[in-house]
DNA sequence: GAATTTTACTAAACAGTGTTTAGTAAAATT
DNA sequence: AATTTTACTAAACACTGTTTAGTAAAATTC
């Protein structure tokens, strides 16, 4: 029955179309300001149709959540070519910041919004994607310890600490809080340069932990 | 005319009452889930009355914003009794985390939500409270450099970096992202203890920057 | 081929939101 | 006593996420 297959494919297409439209609107206008009605209008269907493909708005953001994480992890995985673990760690940090600066709304979807995580918890799934990203960091930190870095520090705790620093920088930048205190205090007009400079300072502190 | 004064006082009282009700509801149910109607009901006035005292919902959160910052800065200022700047810096970090853990919704109001900051920008005010808190950090970092810590690092950049780490830890904890990766990975059942342990690890990295 | 069931979709409603408008009693002023 | 000001609100407006009931068209069954 080729017909049912074609219809099945069409249904899958529509589900993707909803997601594409949602992603575009979310990144344009943010999560809260994007209505189901707006998504429906963009794909030229009625709002009720959305609910035939996704249980609710949270299920849509969860789907985008998974996509976003795949994108981030893919950014990390190309760094496997960097053989020196500390160089790889530094590159990971830069990649993380770059990802957050290029996709601020997706970043917030992944690491700031509570709703997608709650959806995960409600479905009794585990947070594969987030775990995977953290594992990559943890593994890299451990490998750094293997070549003499971070002596005497707990790898998991240090990984939390590093992640926190990266996350803090990115969110303070994205929400505009960094901008407010940076004005007049740092002679960096471009905030993205400022983030870079702050990151280099942080790397310098990590660099001193070889002894 | 004592009468107009009494009325004036009554008006000020009502304005405070709105704020108190709003704060209670915000911290109970969060910003998004607290409606003007709910605030109105709590103070037993009609929703329209709120708009006679505050321009819009953002002006209410901005007022709470200022209150919250005063509370945080007051937590910092008692630390002036600690004479050693590095000890004071460590105590500041603990105070910051403690504040965030005890008042997660206020913390988000101060450092996560964009709306209050946008309100500040729209009114052409500057962000006194936030600036003040950052200045206290910056001053402490500089004093640490005065006794041999953080040699060769830019004080402002290092302050950004430290703030980012603290902010990252607090927000990852509050939003639940830390909890999701921490399960099974760290043998810490209590997440608040985990935060403490991660903080101590971070302090240990700072401690090694004396050389 | 006709009758039935399933599919894919939607119009309209429900209950909620922030906010504005028009209007009303009571108090203050003239 | 008449007028103006004050403090307040009922009701509406334009939204929101979501659900319900219903409808054409396609697929299936007889």
C-alpha cells in the first residue's frame, strides 16, 4: 500500500514543518512571545491541528530541545581531532560560547528554561543529550588530569565548576546583565570581545593549575 | 492639612501592600504564573486599581528588583568585618550562593529575567544596585591582588569570571539542570551539598593563583 | 457501486492573561 | 448648595493555550 506510506510521510513532513516554524518564531520572538496561533498561521493550518501532532506547547519545545542538543554535541565531537586534552578543553569552551552567542534563544531553551526539563521528568525519560554533553566535558577534564593538570581536584566537581563558569558567562551576556555592568567599566565596546577576554582570563587561571 | 497627609500615607501604604502581595505571589508561584488579577484579589482591590499605582507589571517587578538588590548588597556589607580580602572574597561567594538558594525566585528576578533590566534601560536610569554589587566584588579582587593573589590577571576580567562561575552554579541549580546531570554521577544526594562541594573546588582553583 | 468507517482538519468555545476605557459614588473644594 | 477632584471598579479589548464538537473527503467494507 504505497498510499498509506505516502500519507505517513506527509504526516511526518507536517510534524517537521510545525517544528521548523516553531523554531523560527522562537528564535525570532522568544518562547513566551510565540503563540500556537502564530505557528499555525505560519504553516497555514488551524491552531487545533498543531495539537494533532504535538500534545502541547511543551512537547514542541522538548523536540527543539533535542535538536538543539544534537547540534551542540556535534560542535563538540569535531574537537576529537584535537589530541592534547587541555587544548581540546579550551576549544570546547570556545565552541560552547560560540554556540551560545550564535543561538541565544536555543541556548536558553537548552540550559535556562525549566519547561523542557520538566517535560523530560514527567515522561520518565532520562536526559540523554544533556548527560552526553557533560560526559564529554568530564572525560576531557579527566584526560587533562592524566597529563598533569588539575592535580588533587575532583574531576566531577571541577567539571561542574567549569560548566558553571561557561554557563554563567553565556547567560549573563544573553540576558544583558553583563552589558549593564560592563558599560564604562571595561574599555571594550563590543561585548562579544569582552566575553572572549573574560574567557581568556578564566583559561589563564586554569592554566596555572598544572603544579 | 493633616487629612491630605494621612491620605498620602494611605496611598503609600497601598503601594507597599501591592508590592508585598506581588512579592509573596512571585516567590510562591513565579513571575509568569502570577497574574495582576491574583495580586488584586490578595489585596482585595480590583485589578484596575493596580494600574493607578504601577504603570504595568514590569514596574512592579522593577520595584521588587530594587528591594532584592538592597537585600543582596546588605548581605555583602556585613562582610566588611573580614579584614583579609581573600577570606572576604570566599565569604562573599558563600553569601552569594546562600542568597540564591534561600531566595531562588528573587535571584531569578535580579539576574535572569530580562524585563526588569529593560525597564531600567527604558527609563534611562542606570543600574545602581547591580553596579554597586559588582563594585564590591571588583574592589575585593583588587585587594586580593594587593596581597599577592591573582598576579598578572586583569581585575575586571577576573571579577567577571568569578561572577560568572557563581551565577552559573546558582542558575544551573535553580533551573534543575544541575540536578539532572548530577543524579548517579555524584554520590551527593543533597544538591545543596553538591553546590557547596563544587564551590570549594572552585575556591581551591583560585587558591592556587598566589604564585 | 453503495454504505460505512476512518482520516485530517477546523470553527468555535472555554478559561485564562495584561491592560484600557468609561463611569460612579464619595470626599474635598468652591 | 454646586462643582470639582479623588479613589476606585465593571466591563470590555485583544490576546494566550487548549478542548470540543463537527465536517468534508478519503478509505474500507459489504
